[in-house]
C-alpha cells in the first residue's frame, strides 16, 4: 500500500543521528570523544547536526562496536 505524501516520516539517518546524540547526552560524552568513536572530526558532527544523510553504516558500526551496543540497543533508548 502506498503512503500518502501528507504522512510525516523520519528518515532513518535522522533517527539514528538523534539517537546517537541522545546517547551522548545521557552518558555526558564530549563531542571530541563522540567524533573519535565515529572516526570523524568534531566539525563533521556539526555537519551531521544539519543533515546526517552522509553518516555511513561503517561509522555507525564502529560506534556500536566501541560502545558495546547493538543497533537494537541504540534504537530502544528512551
């Protein structure tokens, strides 16, 4: 069934980035430490804040591995 264009949806890259930033705030992790976990520079974090569509699965996987999390763990953060 095709969705109506008026329905709102959150793109997966936005959802993942919001969850990562939420995790960061819960753990009181600095931007530089988060950037290290993702394998990017601090400036890239700011770019992701504007539009996270360039975050790769590799970066997400590195983040999850270094923090001993699964994708499910990240998505279930509340």
